[in-house]
């Protein structure tokens, strides 16, 4: 596998969700994948060709830091692959080096208690993953979670979970559920609706089904595990 071109900032026009990671953290590329009910995963965004190829390695091989981050729900930090002898994903390690990846970081993407995906960062140089770097990466990951889920929902073949096509009575129930989540979590309306979407996506339910359960008080977002 020939090494991929390694630009310092690898940003494609369709990778706007990834742009803040490349811009603010100085990595060479970023990708975002979402995971739904049953562990189904799909890549929704990459900053460019370099990140897309590195991202494809993890999907194709079925191993790598992304899978570890999903399993542990904690960040996986690999600031220097050149000297690493990681035995958890040796095939990915060798392939990533061949591709020109010298550092990789995987951050689980959460919406409340729901694990909705992973942000992967790739660099052609070793990176100092100090506390400031990790904190900023976590902050950016939290900021893109809602948009990533919405992009996945809108690109899915089944659009039943899109609020815009719900019947009026169902829209009212979604609004009512959003209001209840605002009260339960003391958050804004936008954040409450994002939590509702995230829970629906992560559990494989439709938006209206989750809203109905919230209104019926069989789901209380304040009681969901952190």
C-alpha cells in the first residue's frame, strides 16, 4: 500500500464537521463515524483523502483505536505510532504506519448517556497529547455530536425519525417530550431535542417512539446513567 499524500491540513469541502479538529488541534486529518442500535457503524465525514484512507483501514480491518474507544467509552491516545508495539491491534498498526500515520487519537462521542459515535484524529507527525490537547478534543467532540447524529439520520433511507414529516399529533408529542427533558435536565430546548434524537439513534427507536415513552414517563432522562 503506497503512502498517501500527507498535507499539514487535510480539509475537504464536505468535511466541515471535521474542520475544527484539524484547525484547532493541528492534526493532519479527522474523521467522524456514528454507531447506532446493534453496533451498526457508518462513516459520515472525513477531512480529506488522507483521513478517509486511515478511517477505511479501521473499518476494513475491524481493529484499531476506534473500536477500543467504543468498547471502553474513553479516549484512546496514541501520540507516537513509530515506536509503539501495541498488541491489541497489530494489523492496523502496521497498515497505519505504511499509510504515513504517526499518531492517532479516538474520542468517543456521547450525547448524555448515549454513545453515538467516535471522532478519529490522524497525524503525519508525532503529537504531544498534553491535557490541553485532550480537553480541547473532548470539547470539540461534544460540540459536533448532535450535528453528526442529525447528518446520519438525514442520510438514512428511513426518514421516519425526522421531525419534519411527523403528523401534527406526533409533532406535539415530540415538543411535549422535549419540554419534559428541559425540566428533567435543566438544559436548553436545543440540547433537550438533541438528547432525544441521540437516544433514539443509539437505541434504534424512532423519534416519536422515544417521545411517547418520555411523555408516558417510562423514560426519564434524569435517571439515565451518565
